[in-house]
C-alpha cells in the first residue's frame, strides 16, 4: 500500500468481527503481529475471580482494542464488566464509529474462569 492508503471496512459488521478476533486471540499467538490480541489468557491461568478481576478484564479488553482507534477504524472502544457469579464476569464492549455514533448492538460476552 502507498503512504496514506488505508484499509476500508466495507460493512460495519466487519469491525465487530475484528474486535471479537482481537479479544479472543491470545496476545503474542498470531505470527503476523505479536502485539495483536488480549491477555485474557493470563486471567484464565490465574484461575480465580475476585473483587479486582472485572476491572482487570476491562483494562485487558480495552488494551486489545486500542489498535482500532489508533488505526482510525473506530473513534473509541470501551469495555464495562461486572462479576456475575463465583467464576464469571459479564462484559460489554461498545465501539464508536469514526463519525462518533455508537455501533449497535454492543458486544455482550461472558468470561468464565473454568
């Protein structure tokens, strides 16, 4: 690609798939970009959910999505999470399109330590 060229997202659903792929890929596991992915595997390795885990998960998800904003594919990507059981955290990711509008629907997922 020439300088100034950018990747076009043909359908907004593509950005959702990119976000899910980024969250679900272990950071360092993809040969093409060792910085791609999330560190959620570290939480799984720790093997427990406590009062801090939801906040850690939020940070890890936000970190994994930062590239969408840095590359101009999204204006913002945010995550909220809450503990919903002994070993479970429910979380939601909201992504704002480059024009600032909120993408609907948000990504709602469950993270389970087991």
